[in-house]
């Protein structure tokens, strides 16, 4: 996890193009940071379709179609909601792959079950089995968010592979 975010984005573009994929993002606690990082790359319009910043639960439901019951039963910070966010981003875009991030960046908002630094991720690629992960990052609000963006991009690169 030592690579800088811009370096990850520079690698991501050619891999997405080689795989013939466009990317869509659904972000909550990162507030569009993944979208910012990937669109910092010149020419990213060839492989980045759109990003959804759905910070509020209502936005998750309205923009991405996240079922209210998923939020009620599992909480907005859950692998289930992250998966529904990624699936919604894929369904509401021209993308062939989507990632989603939802978490508690802090400094407040944590609980015993979901302390500050808890972040849930999902990656959905059309025609493939979706992936989800729950992580716990340490540090300040910015550090948790930065680690979340890095992890999301690293895992996306693994999912895509070398353009296959």
C-alpha cells in the first residue's frame, strides 16, 4: 500500500481500456475522492463513465436503488449496502465495472460493532462474481479516507488483472 494514489490511477486507465471496461463509482465516506483521483488522469473519459456521491442514506436509495431494508437490517456501513451501491452504479451507468465505498471516517460516528475506521467495499464486474470486503483503518479522518481510496483502487486493479 505504498503506491501513491495518482500512480494507481495511471495504471488503472490502461488496464480498464485493455479489458474494454468503463468504470463507475459509488462513494459515501470518501466523498468522490476515487472519482477525483481517476479523473486527474488526462484522457480518463475513455475509461471512466461516472461517479455517484451518495453520502446520505436517502441518496443511496434514490440514486443507486439501495433497498431501504438493506440499510435498516445491516446499516449504511455494511458489505450488503456497499454491494447494493456498486450494483446500482453499474445499473445506472454505461460501465462494465463499479466500485463502492461506505464507512465511518470519524472522528465521531463509530459504535462498538462498527468503530471509527470501519469501511466496507464492493466491486462488481459485469458477468463476474461480486467482491466485498470490510476493513478497519487507523488514523485521522483524512488518513482513513485516503487508505480507503488506495484500497479500493488496489483491489480494483486485482479484479481487472492485466486486461483480461
